[in-house]
C-alpha cells in the first residue's frame, strides 16, 4: 500500500469528480460536501465508468406512496444500467454482498506534509501551500 | 424536463483518449442494433417537401399512441441513453458522428453497425402520407449523415409498414444501394406481422435478397401486453419479450416462412430465451391442430430454426451462465446476433455481456460471423 497524491482539494468542487490512474488502475475520486471518496472506476456488472455516473441519494420508503431521500450525493449510479453504489463502502444497494466495487481510503493532506513524504506524487506538482487529495492503493 | 449535462472535463484522463478498456485483445463485432439520431430535426429539412416540413413545424410528429410528445412510460434515463453517451457539446446521444466514432465504433472494435433510427423516424404516424415522406427522408439522411461518411455504418430501409404499397415503392427505390443492409419494421403494428396485408413487404424483401428486421416498440396504439396497459416502464421493457412471441407465432402460423422461404427475419431487442420454449409449444400444438393450418408443411420449429435470427441484447443474466448457454444452444449458436443497442442505457458491452463458458468459435459466431453470413458482408 502506498499513498498517492492525485489532485488538489480545490480542483474537485462539491459534487464533482476526477478520473485518475494509479498503477494502471482507473480510479474515480468524488467530492461530497467536504468529504472525498475513491472507487475503482469499473462497474462490476458490465464495466461502465462510475466516474461518469450521477451522484444521487438513498431512496427509502415506509409504505406505498411514501418515499424519502437520504444521504444526498453519497450514492453513485452507473451511467449504463443504473446499478447504485454507496460511495462510503463500494457496496451496491441491491446486492451488497456479490455486487460491490473496490473502494480506497482517501484523505486530504496539507501541502507541507505531502512534501515531506512518504507520498508518491511523481506526476503531480506539490507545493507547501494548499491541500491535496491522497489515495491509498 | 431538465437534462443534467455531464461535465466531461474531469471524467476523462488525459491519455488515452479512448475509454480505458478491460481487455487489450478484443474481438471485433458486427453490431445488429445501433441507434443514430439527429442533433435537431432541422437535419431532415433538406429531404422533406415544403408541405411536410410545414406539417412538422405546425403539428410535430404524431405517432399513434396517447402521448404524442413523449413516451408512454418514462425511460430509465434521459433519451433512454447511457449517461456517458451525450456528446461533448451536449448533443444528443448518437447524433454526433465524430464522437460516436470515438466513443462507440472505435472503442468496441465495431466492424459494421446496423443502424436503426427510431426517433425521429415518422413510422406509423397518424397521417400515413406523412409517414411515407418521413421514412424516405430518414433513409436519405442515414446515407448522407452516416453511411457515406463511415463505411462501418449500414443503413436500414425504413418503410411505412402500415401502407404496404408505399413500403414496396420505398424498398424498390433503395434496394440497389449496398449501403442498405436490411428492411426495418417495428414489432408493434396494427395487425400481427404475419397477416397478409404485410406480405408485399416480404415479397419485395425476397426479390432483393434483403433481411427483414423487426425492432421492438411501435405505434400501433395497442398496449405492449395482451391484457391492457401496464403500470411501469419495467413492465413495458420486460413485456417486449411476450409481444415478440406473438409476432413470431403470427409469422410462422400465417405461413409467411412457408411462402417466402428465402427471406430471413431478425427479431431485435426482445430477448431470445423464450424462443426455445415457444418452438416446443408451437410444435406440440401443431401436432394436434395442424388441420387448422394446412398451409404449413413442416413443424413450426423448423421454419423458425431456418429463417429467424435473434439479437442478444438486453442479455438475460441467470445466476448460472450455463443456463444461458443451454438456451443459446436451443435457439441455435448460428442464429444469435450480437447487439449493443448503443447509445441506449441498456447497452451491452461485447467484452462483458456474453456468458462465460462459450467456446471461442461460438463467441466469434455470435459477435460477427453469423451477421457476416446473413448480410453477406
């Protein structure tokens, strides 16, 4: 496991996303209300790019005709067949055991600490100012 | 309806430009279901007379169903499309040639794609004369906007199928042009497609050696089911399978296959698993009730096995891939045609959709060789 600097925190706005490649693996980074999440970019169903999916909510219902939305923006819906995955766990809503996508630990680190290491930022210029999104792969 | 346009600036890595793909060595495909559309309906203007262009401007398209300005059921996604298939300029999925080439034809190694324009096509409009003009315009447009600009794209002869005389005229006009690979009908017509009123279309198909493709949907004004209007899109999209069974039963029992033994039919997007059970059932009943259909000389399953091709998308997904392979063997590995349905949301990726356990020969047959023989490509 190594820590990879993949973006400045400022470049991915709330509700935004960025597709990065780490060790040849496509990984989608999402920003939801100050938190960052990282998922392997291929839907386990047929391989749709989750980075191009819509960020949506958990739909709940306590009876016919009644529904509520919770956890706004924390569920990504595959752009193809609509499989929905929890950004926090990578588990799908419909089949959480079998149909899940790999998720990765993400943190936001100040530039000063990133410069010290042991972070990998070969392709990414880092300065002591600003904050950086760091993914553990 | 507000369409949320995808911001591509952060969804694509700088290199490579094409989508990152799972397998570097991929099989090329002949896709038997690709849906091009227009950026705006103005693209059809050059092909329509003043009268019909004014008709569009004044009344719009008026298909024979209750919701003339929309679909009877809300689709799973805007324009029923993959969310990543909208053009970089926000253009409709399947409307921009350059983007379609990069995002679809190149990305999936598509050797040939059979175009099936569904909207706007004018098929089965409330005004049959308008349908005649529109389908001809769309046929011209398929050539100018797509087939003549990329040789991988094959056009379909759209016809005003409720008006067989006009259909025959359109087929005669197009049949000599090798850019057209097939005649395209929709499955939900005013009468079941085996009925004699449609036979002039099959006669013309036979004359010119053109396959007759039947894509699900249509504007008959009747519900997809035999028992009234369903409540949900989920019911409609599943119900196509049942509707297609009626069409196939009609074609075989009315004697279309017997009368036109050289015409190949293609059922598109209705599933295929049911075909095995339908064949058994038709044969069982035929063995007892054949006096009713003396024009059939052989068991129904024999006609189906020889003359009916069927596309794979949307692929059934049983728990065990073996069960799907069993069904494929029953239907015939030489009768299945791979289809992606690009750019629609229920798209099948050729690298992922087929069940594990097919032999390389079977995979090649389904992905391209069956279509190559059928269309003589």
